[in-house]
């Protein structure tokens, strides 16, 4: 019988139904005894007590080595839901005496096909029973070659590995502690943020709270944007902006827009959408030796801010970079194509490792990419009502200076969810939102809130705020629980108190032990932080969350 490429794994659906209704009762057991756990579709290959101080070596360039800071039980398992699918999963379990009663699923990044041990360590150190998987394949962060000849691995990467890790991970938790977790959470950034939104959209009962950071959810169009940003700066030498001029552009942006929140911000733009930067201020003038841009280079700057256009519909495919992100342009605009997007088109779309990024067509190739994905990897469904009905809470965040995934993709998705709640079909198109209605955000803020982070790059770093406890990949983690965005999610789920603001900080030398350079409140979108006109301008308490001018 021919099976649907996407939903043909009926045994997976049956398994999920079995677990959901089984009411399986367990007695608490020792760590090593978990190797005897018998659940259809899963084999526990090892269950090992780990002591604090144990070192887990680096799994490659994407993941650093990890040292265990607390003792835990390390469970390694293999999932085989259908022929051709092999998912490696780990669950790290704190001792029963220090378990907080929560289960946390965690995500990965790019195409990375390996267990994300830093995310596991961050979760178990909080006291959470924490799970992670290899997204159903082995490979590097920018290596999409696994898809060739392996259609089941494509489905595993798209959604199945993440979903089954939630299903089986919770069973392991119940077996070890003798009871189910009191609350279930998911935490991921980048591709992990895509996994987070996919869970909320497609499997709304898996988690009670979801934290989605800088998500790659508009998967197909994102890859077009990453190639586009390189194309426009490298296709013609006369148009190219050399890296030495990124700072020149950034300084001009800051001079014009560096006080959007009422104070002179140190190196970042607080509210990029309000910045109407005109790059012509840098136009070369005859007889002047001042640093400048040619007319062709100014046109390139405008294209980078604008993002790619769908040649079929003349609508924007994906948002461009925001003003204030210029010091991060080197990540994508120096030639050769963005490596993840390169590999995506080479293997996912065209099946040709020799494909060249300069040949990408923003019409016919968009059609080909959409047909290839047909919703397996992308997570753009704006109907979150089932997740809301489950009682779920979703917090999303995105750095305004992100040049890996343009931040407008998050505000666009949030606006689509709000617009869809109002039932206006015309507003489902991104470009129709501003034209046809102003979304009523209060209609979704009872379960879904978005926090945009001034000056943060991709999942951390950048010229501005980047420390608020969002993930183990952040350069600094706040030591104050009230400033921890994951704790804010837990509080929202478990007490009903929604986060009205989350304090983010910039540490001196990006090192928590060196003290705080400045702090700002992160406000629920579309609100922005504004200086009150009094108080210390480096302290978050001197700022209020206000509605931005329209």
C-alpha cells in the first residue's frame, strides 16, 4: 500500500493514542533497571548513573564539551517507529530527591544530527527531567545530505523525532519516578524554535508550556532569504559592500536611531521598526575623502533591509535585516552562500551537491521548494486554538539584530495568529495585515506572548541585550529567577501569572561575574520599552512598557 510521505506512519499515530490512553502505572525503579523498560517502538540501550564532574566531550563544531554540574541518571534510547526511521534519544533524570516534578523537551539547531548535551545539562541542572534527540539522523549543523534516499529521515527531522521524544520521554520519567511529571515544557532556539512552534501547531497536547526562540519556522522562505542576502552583496563586484563598511553603516544608523527609547543606547537600536534610516546620508561626495558608499552600494543596503520578493506574486518572501544589525552582516553577506541554506537547496530541493547559490530563482524555485516541503518541516500554521484549548502557554522571543533568521519573521507570525483569531481571511497574507486591519493582540495574549530583544543576535550575542536565561547557548544567564524567561513560562503555566515584562541584561565583558553594564525590560509585543524621563538610564526600573506610536 502506498503511504503518504507526510502522514503515512499510521503506527506512530496509534502509538501516541496508546500512550495517551494507557494509564500505565509504574513503581519507582533504580537507574540501571531502566534498561529493562519495555515499550513498543523503543529500546533503552543504556541507563547510567552520572556523578557531578563527569565530562561529556564535544560532539563537533556546533556543540561544546559539557561537564556535569549535578548527579543524574542518563538514559539512552533508540526509537524505531517505522521502517527506515531510527531516532536516538536521551533523557537525563535528576535524583528523585531533587526532581522538581517537571519534564522538559529541548531542541537542536540547523540540520544538526546529534544529541544536544548542553541543552540536557542546562535542563537537568534546573531540576527538570530533560530530553533531547538527534532529529532522526546523524550529521553536521549545515549538512542536509541525510535526506538523499531517506524519506523517513525527512519526516523525523520535520516533526516526528520531536513529537516521539515527548511521548517516550514522559514514559521514561513515569517509569523512573513512579509517577508522571506534573507539568511538561519544551525549550528550543533557532531550528529548536521551529520545533517548538511545530509542537504547538501539530501536537498541542504534548506540552503545557513552550519557549520558542528565534524560530526557523517559515522554513522554505527563510532559506531563500539567507541565499538572497548573500546574492545581493556578491553577484556584482560594483554592488558589494566590503566588511570594513559594515561599521560605517551601523554608526550612521545609531546616530539617527540610537535614542528611540528616550536614551542614548550603547550600540544598539531599541525599536528597529521605528527607525526610518536613509542610507543616502553615506553617499560619496565629489572631492571628499570621508568614508562613503557609492550609489550601487546604497542600492545594496536597501536590498538587504528589504528582503527577497516572490517573483510569482510580487509579495515579500521574507523580511530583510533590521537597522542596527549591520555589524552582524558578515555572517551571511561575504560570499559563498549561507552554509545551511546552501545545503538545503543542494540536497532538499535540487538533489545536486554542485548547485550554485548564484543561480537561485525567486519564482520557479520557490514553487519547487514549496512542493518539496509541503508542510513537513515548516511550522507556519497560525491556528493555535487547539494548543490554547489544551491550556498551553507559549512564549516566543527573537533578537532584533538577528542576521541568521530575520526578526520580522517572528512579528509576522505573531500578527498572523492575532489576525486569524479575528477571522479576517484577507489578513492571512503577511502583506495584507497592515493594509486591512490592526491585529487585536489582546485576543491571543492570554496564552501567547512575543518578546523582541533589542540588540540581540541569533539566540544570543550581538551588540545589545542578550542575557535573560533563555537557553544554555546564551553567553550569560541571569542569577535572579524573576529575570529568567523560562521561569516566567513556568509561573504562567503553574500559577496563571502572565509575564508583563522580563528583565534582560548586558554583562560587562559578556561575563556575569563582571557585573551588569545595563538592563532593560523586554515588553510583550507590540509594546516597547521607553525611558520614563527620570532614574538611572542603565537600570530596567527606569523604563516603562508602552504601545509604540503608529
